[in-house]
């Protein structure tokens, strides 16, 4: 059971045995976490830590973050964060985050294609063994994917019919990444421009339900 939010302590105050070699060997869980890092992780240079790279993963889903911590050898709870943003409808944003400060892990992630700094439109789909591709995609989807229902109306013989379709989407600022992702999914989706210079890879589950269940 998770500790209540107001009792989530500073994660640096607890001891842990970090697995520095975690991203050196492929496995289903490693590929899943890599996908999640591509979606929700950021590597930044910290002045407070001697200009070293620091990986921070932020999410509203504390269960996934706790799973990642345990896999990496940090058997501790994510840190709770609350932000207040003025001028927005949802001005209060609550989330959790974990931080990894290992130089070796940062270097391994960089070799796998995770960029330093805020993600740009230049990230690319990583080169990975084919049998682990579906786990990577599942991790990315859990971070930057969604399923929604869209009501589409069509006119036939002077009557208007309403149809509901379920769509699955992946979001990224990198058009190259989404094109390669679409290729690896083995069925054709469509890419649309989204807000904040991002793109959406979207496809109808009615046409691709079998494949989506198999991969996602």
C-alpha cells in the first residue's frame, strides 16, 4: 500500500542499491521502461550535482513510477508534486516523480536514443531487438498514448446517423518517431498535427482492433 501523499518523504534520504547496468541488457521489462522514459522522462544537466545528467520521470500514475523504481533497485515511493498554474482551467496539477542520478545509466539511455534536455522533434525510434518492440511500444503508450471515443455523424438518404468509433493515439513532437512507430505497428494509422508543435498518430480500433490488442 502506498504511503499517503503528505508522508512521501524525500527520496534521497533513503538508502537503495541502484542497478547501474539495468539498461545494458534487453528484457521485456527493460524495453517497457525505456518506452516509458521516451514518453515521460527528461534528462537534464544539474548544476547542483556537478553538472551531471539527471533523469527525472514524472507521471500522475504513481504505480508505474514505483514499479520503475523497484526494477532499478530503488525500493522507495515516488515524490508527490503539486503545481499551481495561473490562467488555466485546471490550474492545480498533481503528479509524482522519480529521479535517477547515475552517470552510467544516463550514458546508456543516451546510447539508446534518449536526448539530453527537453525532447525535440529530432528524437528517433530506437534500434532494438524485434521481439522487444511490443514492450517498448506498450511503455510509450502508457506514457503518451490514449484511447478515446469519437462520435461521427453521417447523412444517408436524407437521414443523419450517428456512429461511435474508438481511436487509439500516440503523441510526440517528433514526426520521424511517429512514422517509425506506425511502421512497427504493422497497420496503417494517420498522423495529424496537434497543439504545441506536436503530432498525433491515430487509428480506428474498429479497423485495427486485433492488431492493437496483440501489440498494446
